[in-house]
C-alpha cells in the first residue's frame, strides 16, 4: 500500500508520532512518504530527549521512506 502523510505542526509530539507511525508502516512493507509543511519543516529544532525526532527521521530515511519538504 502507498501511504502519504502531511505534517504541518510545530508540536514535537505530533511530529514524533507521525515519524513513529510511518516507521511502523515501513516495517509492514508499505511505501510511505511524509511531506513536511510549514513549521514542521524545522522539526530538528524541536528534537529533545523526550522526542528524538532526528533519530526517527534518520531511521525513516534509511528504511527507504521518502521525506519531502
């Protein structure tokens, strides 16, 4: 299945959950794309110990997910 997710929030928890869901779908062999729009483009600035956004994004890209901004 092909999945496209659009994220346009600057809330780190929302972005974190989007990356977690996308990574779970990639494990299920789905084709997943995430389009970051507006404030979500700067997700790296919102990364913290509680919300490791940079690490989840790296796993997403290495798992052949498509990250668009």
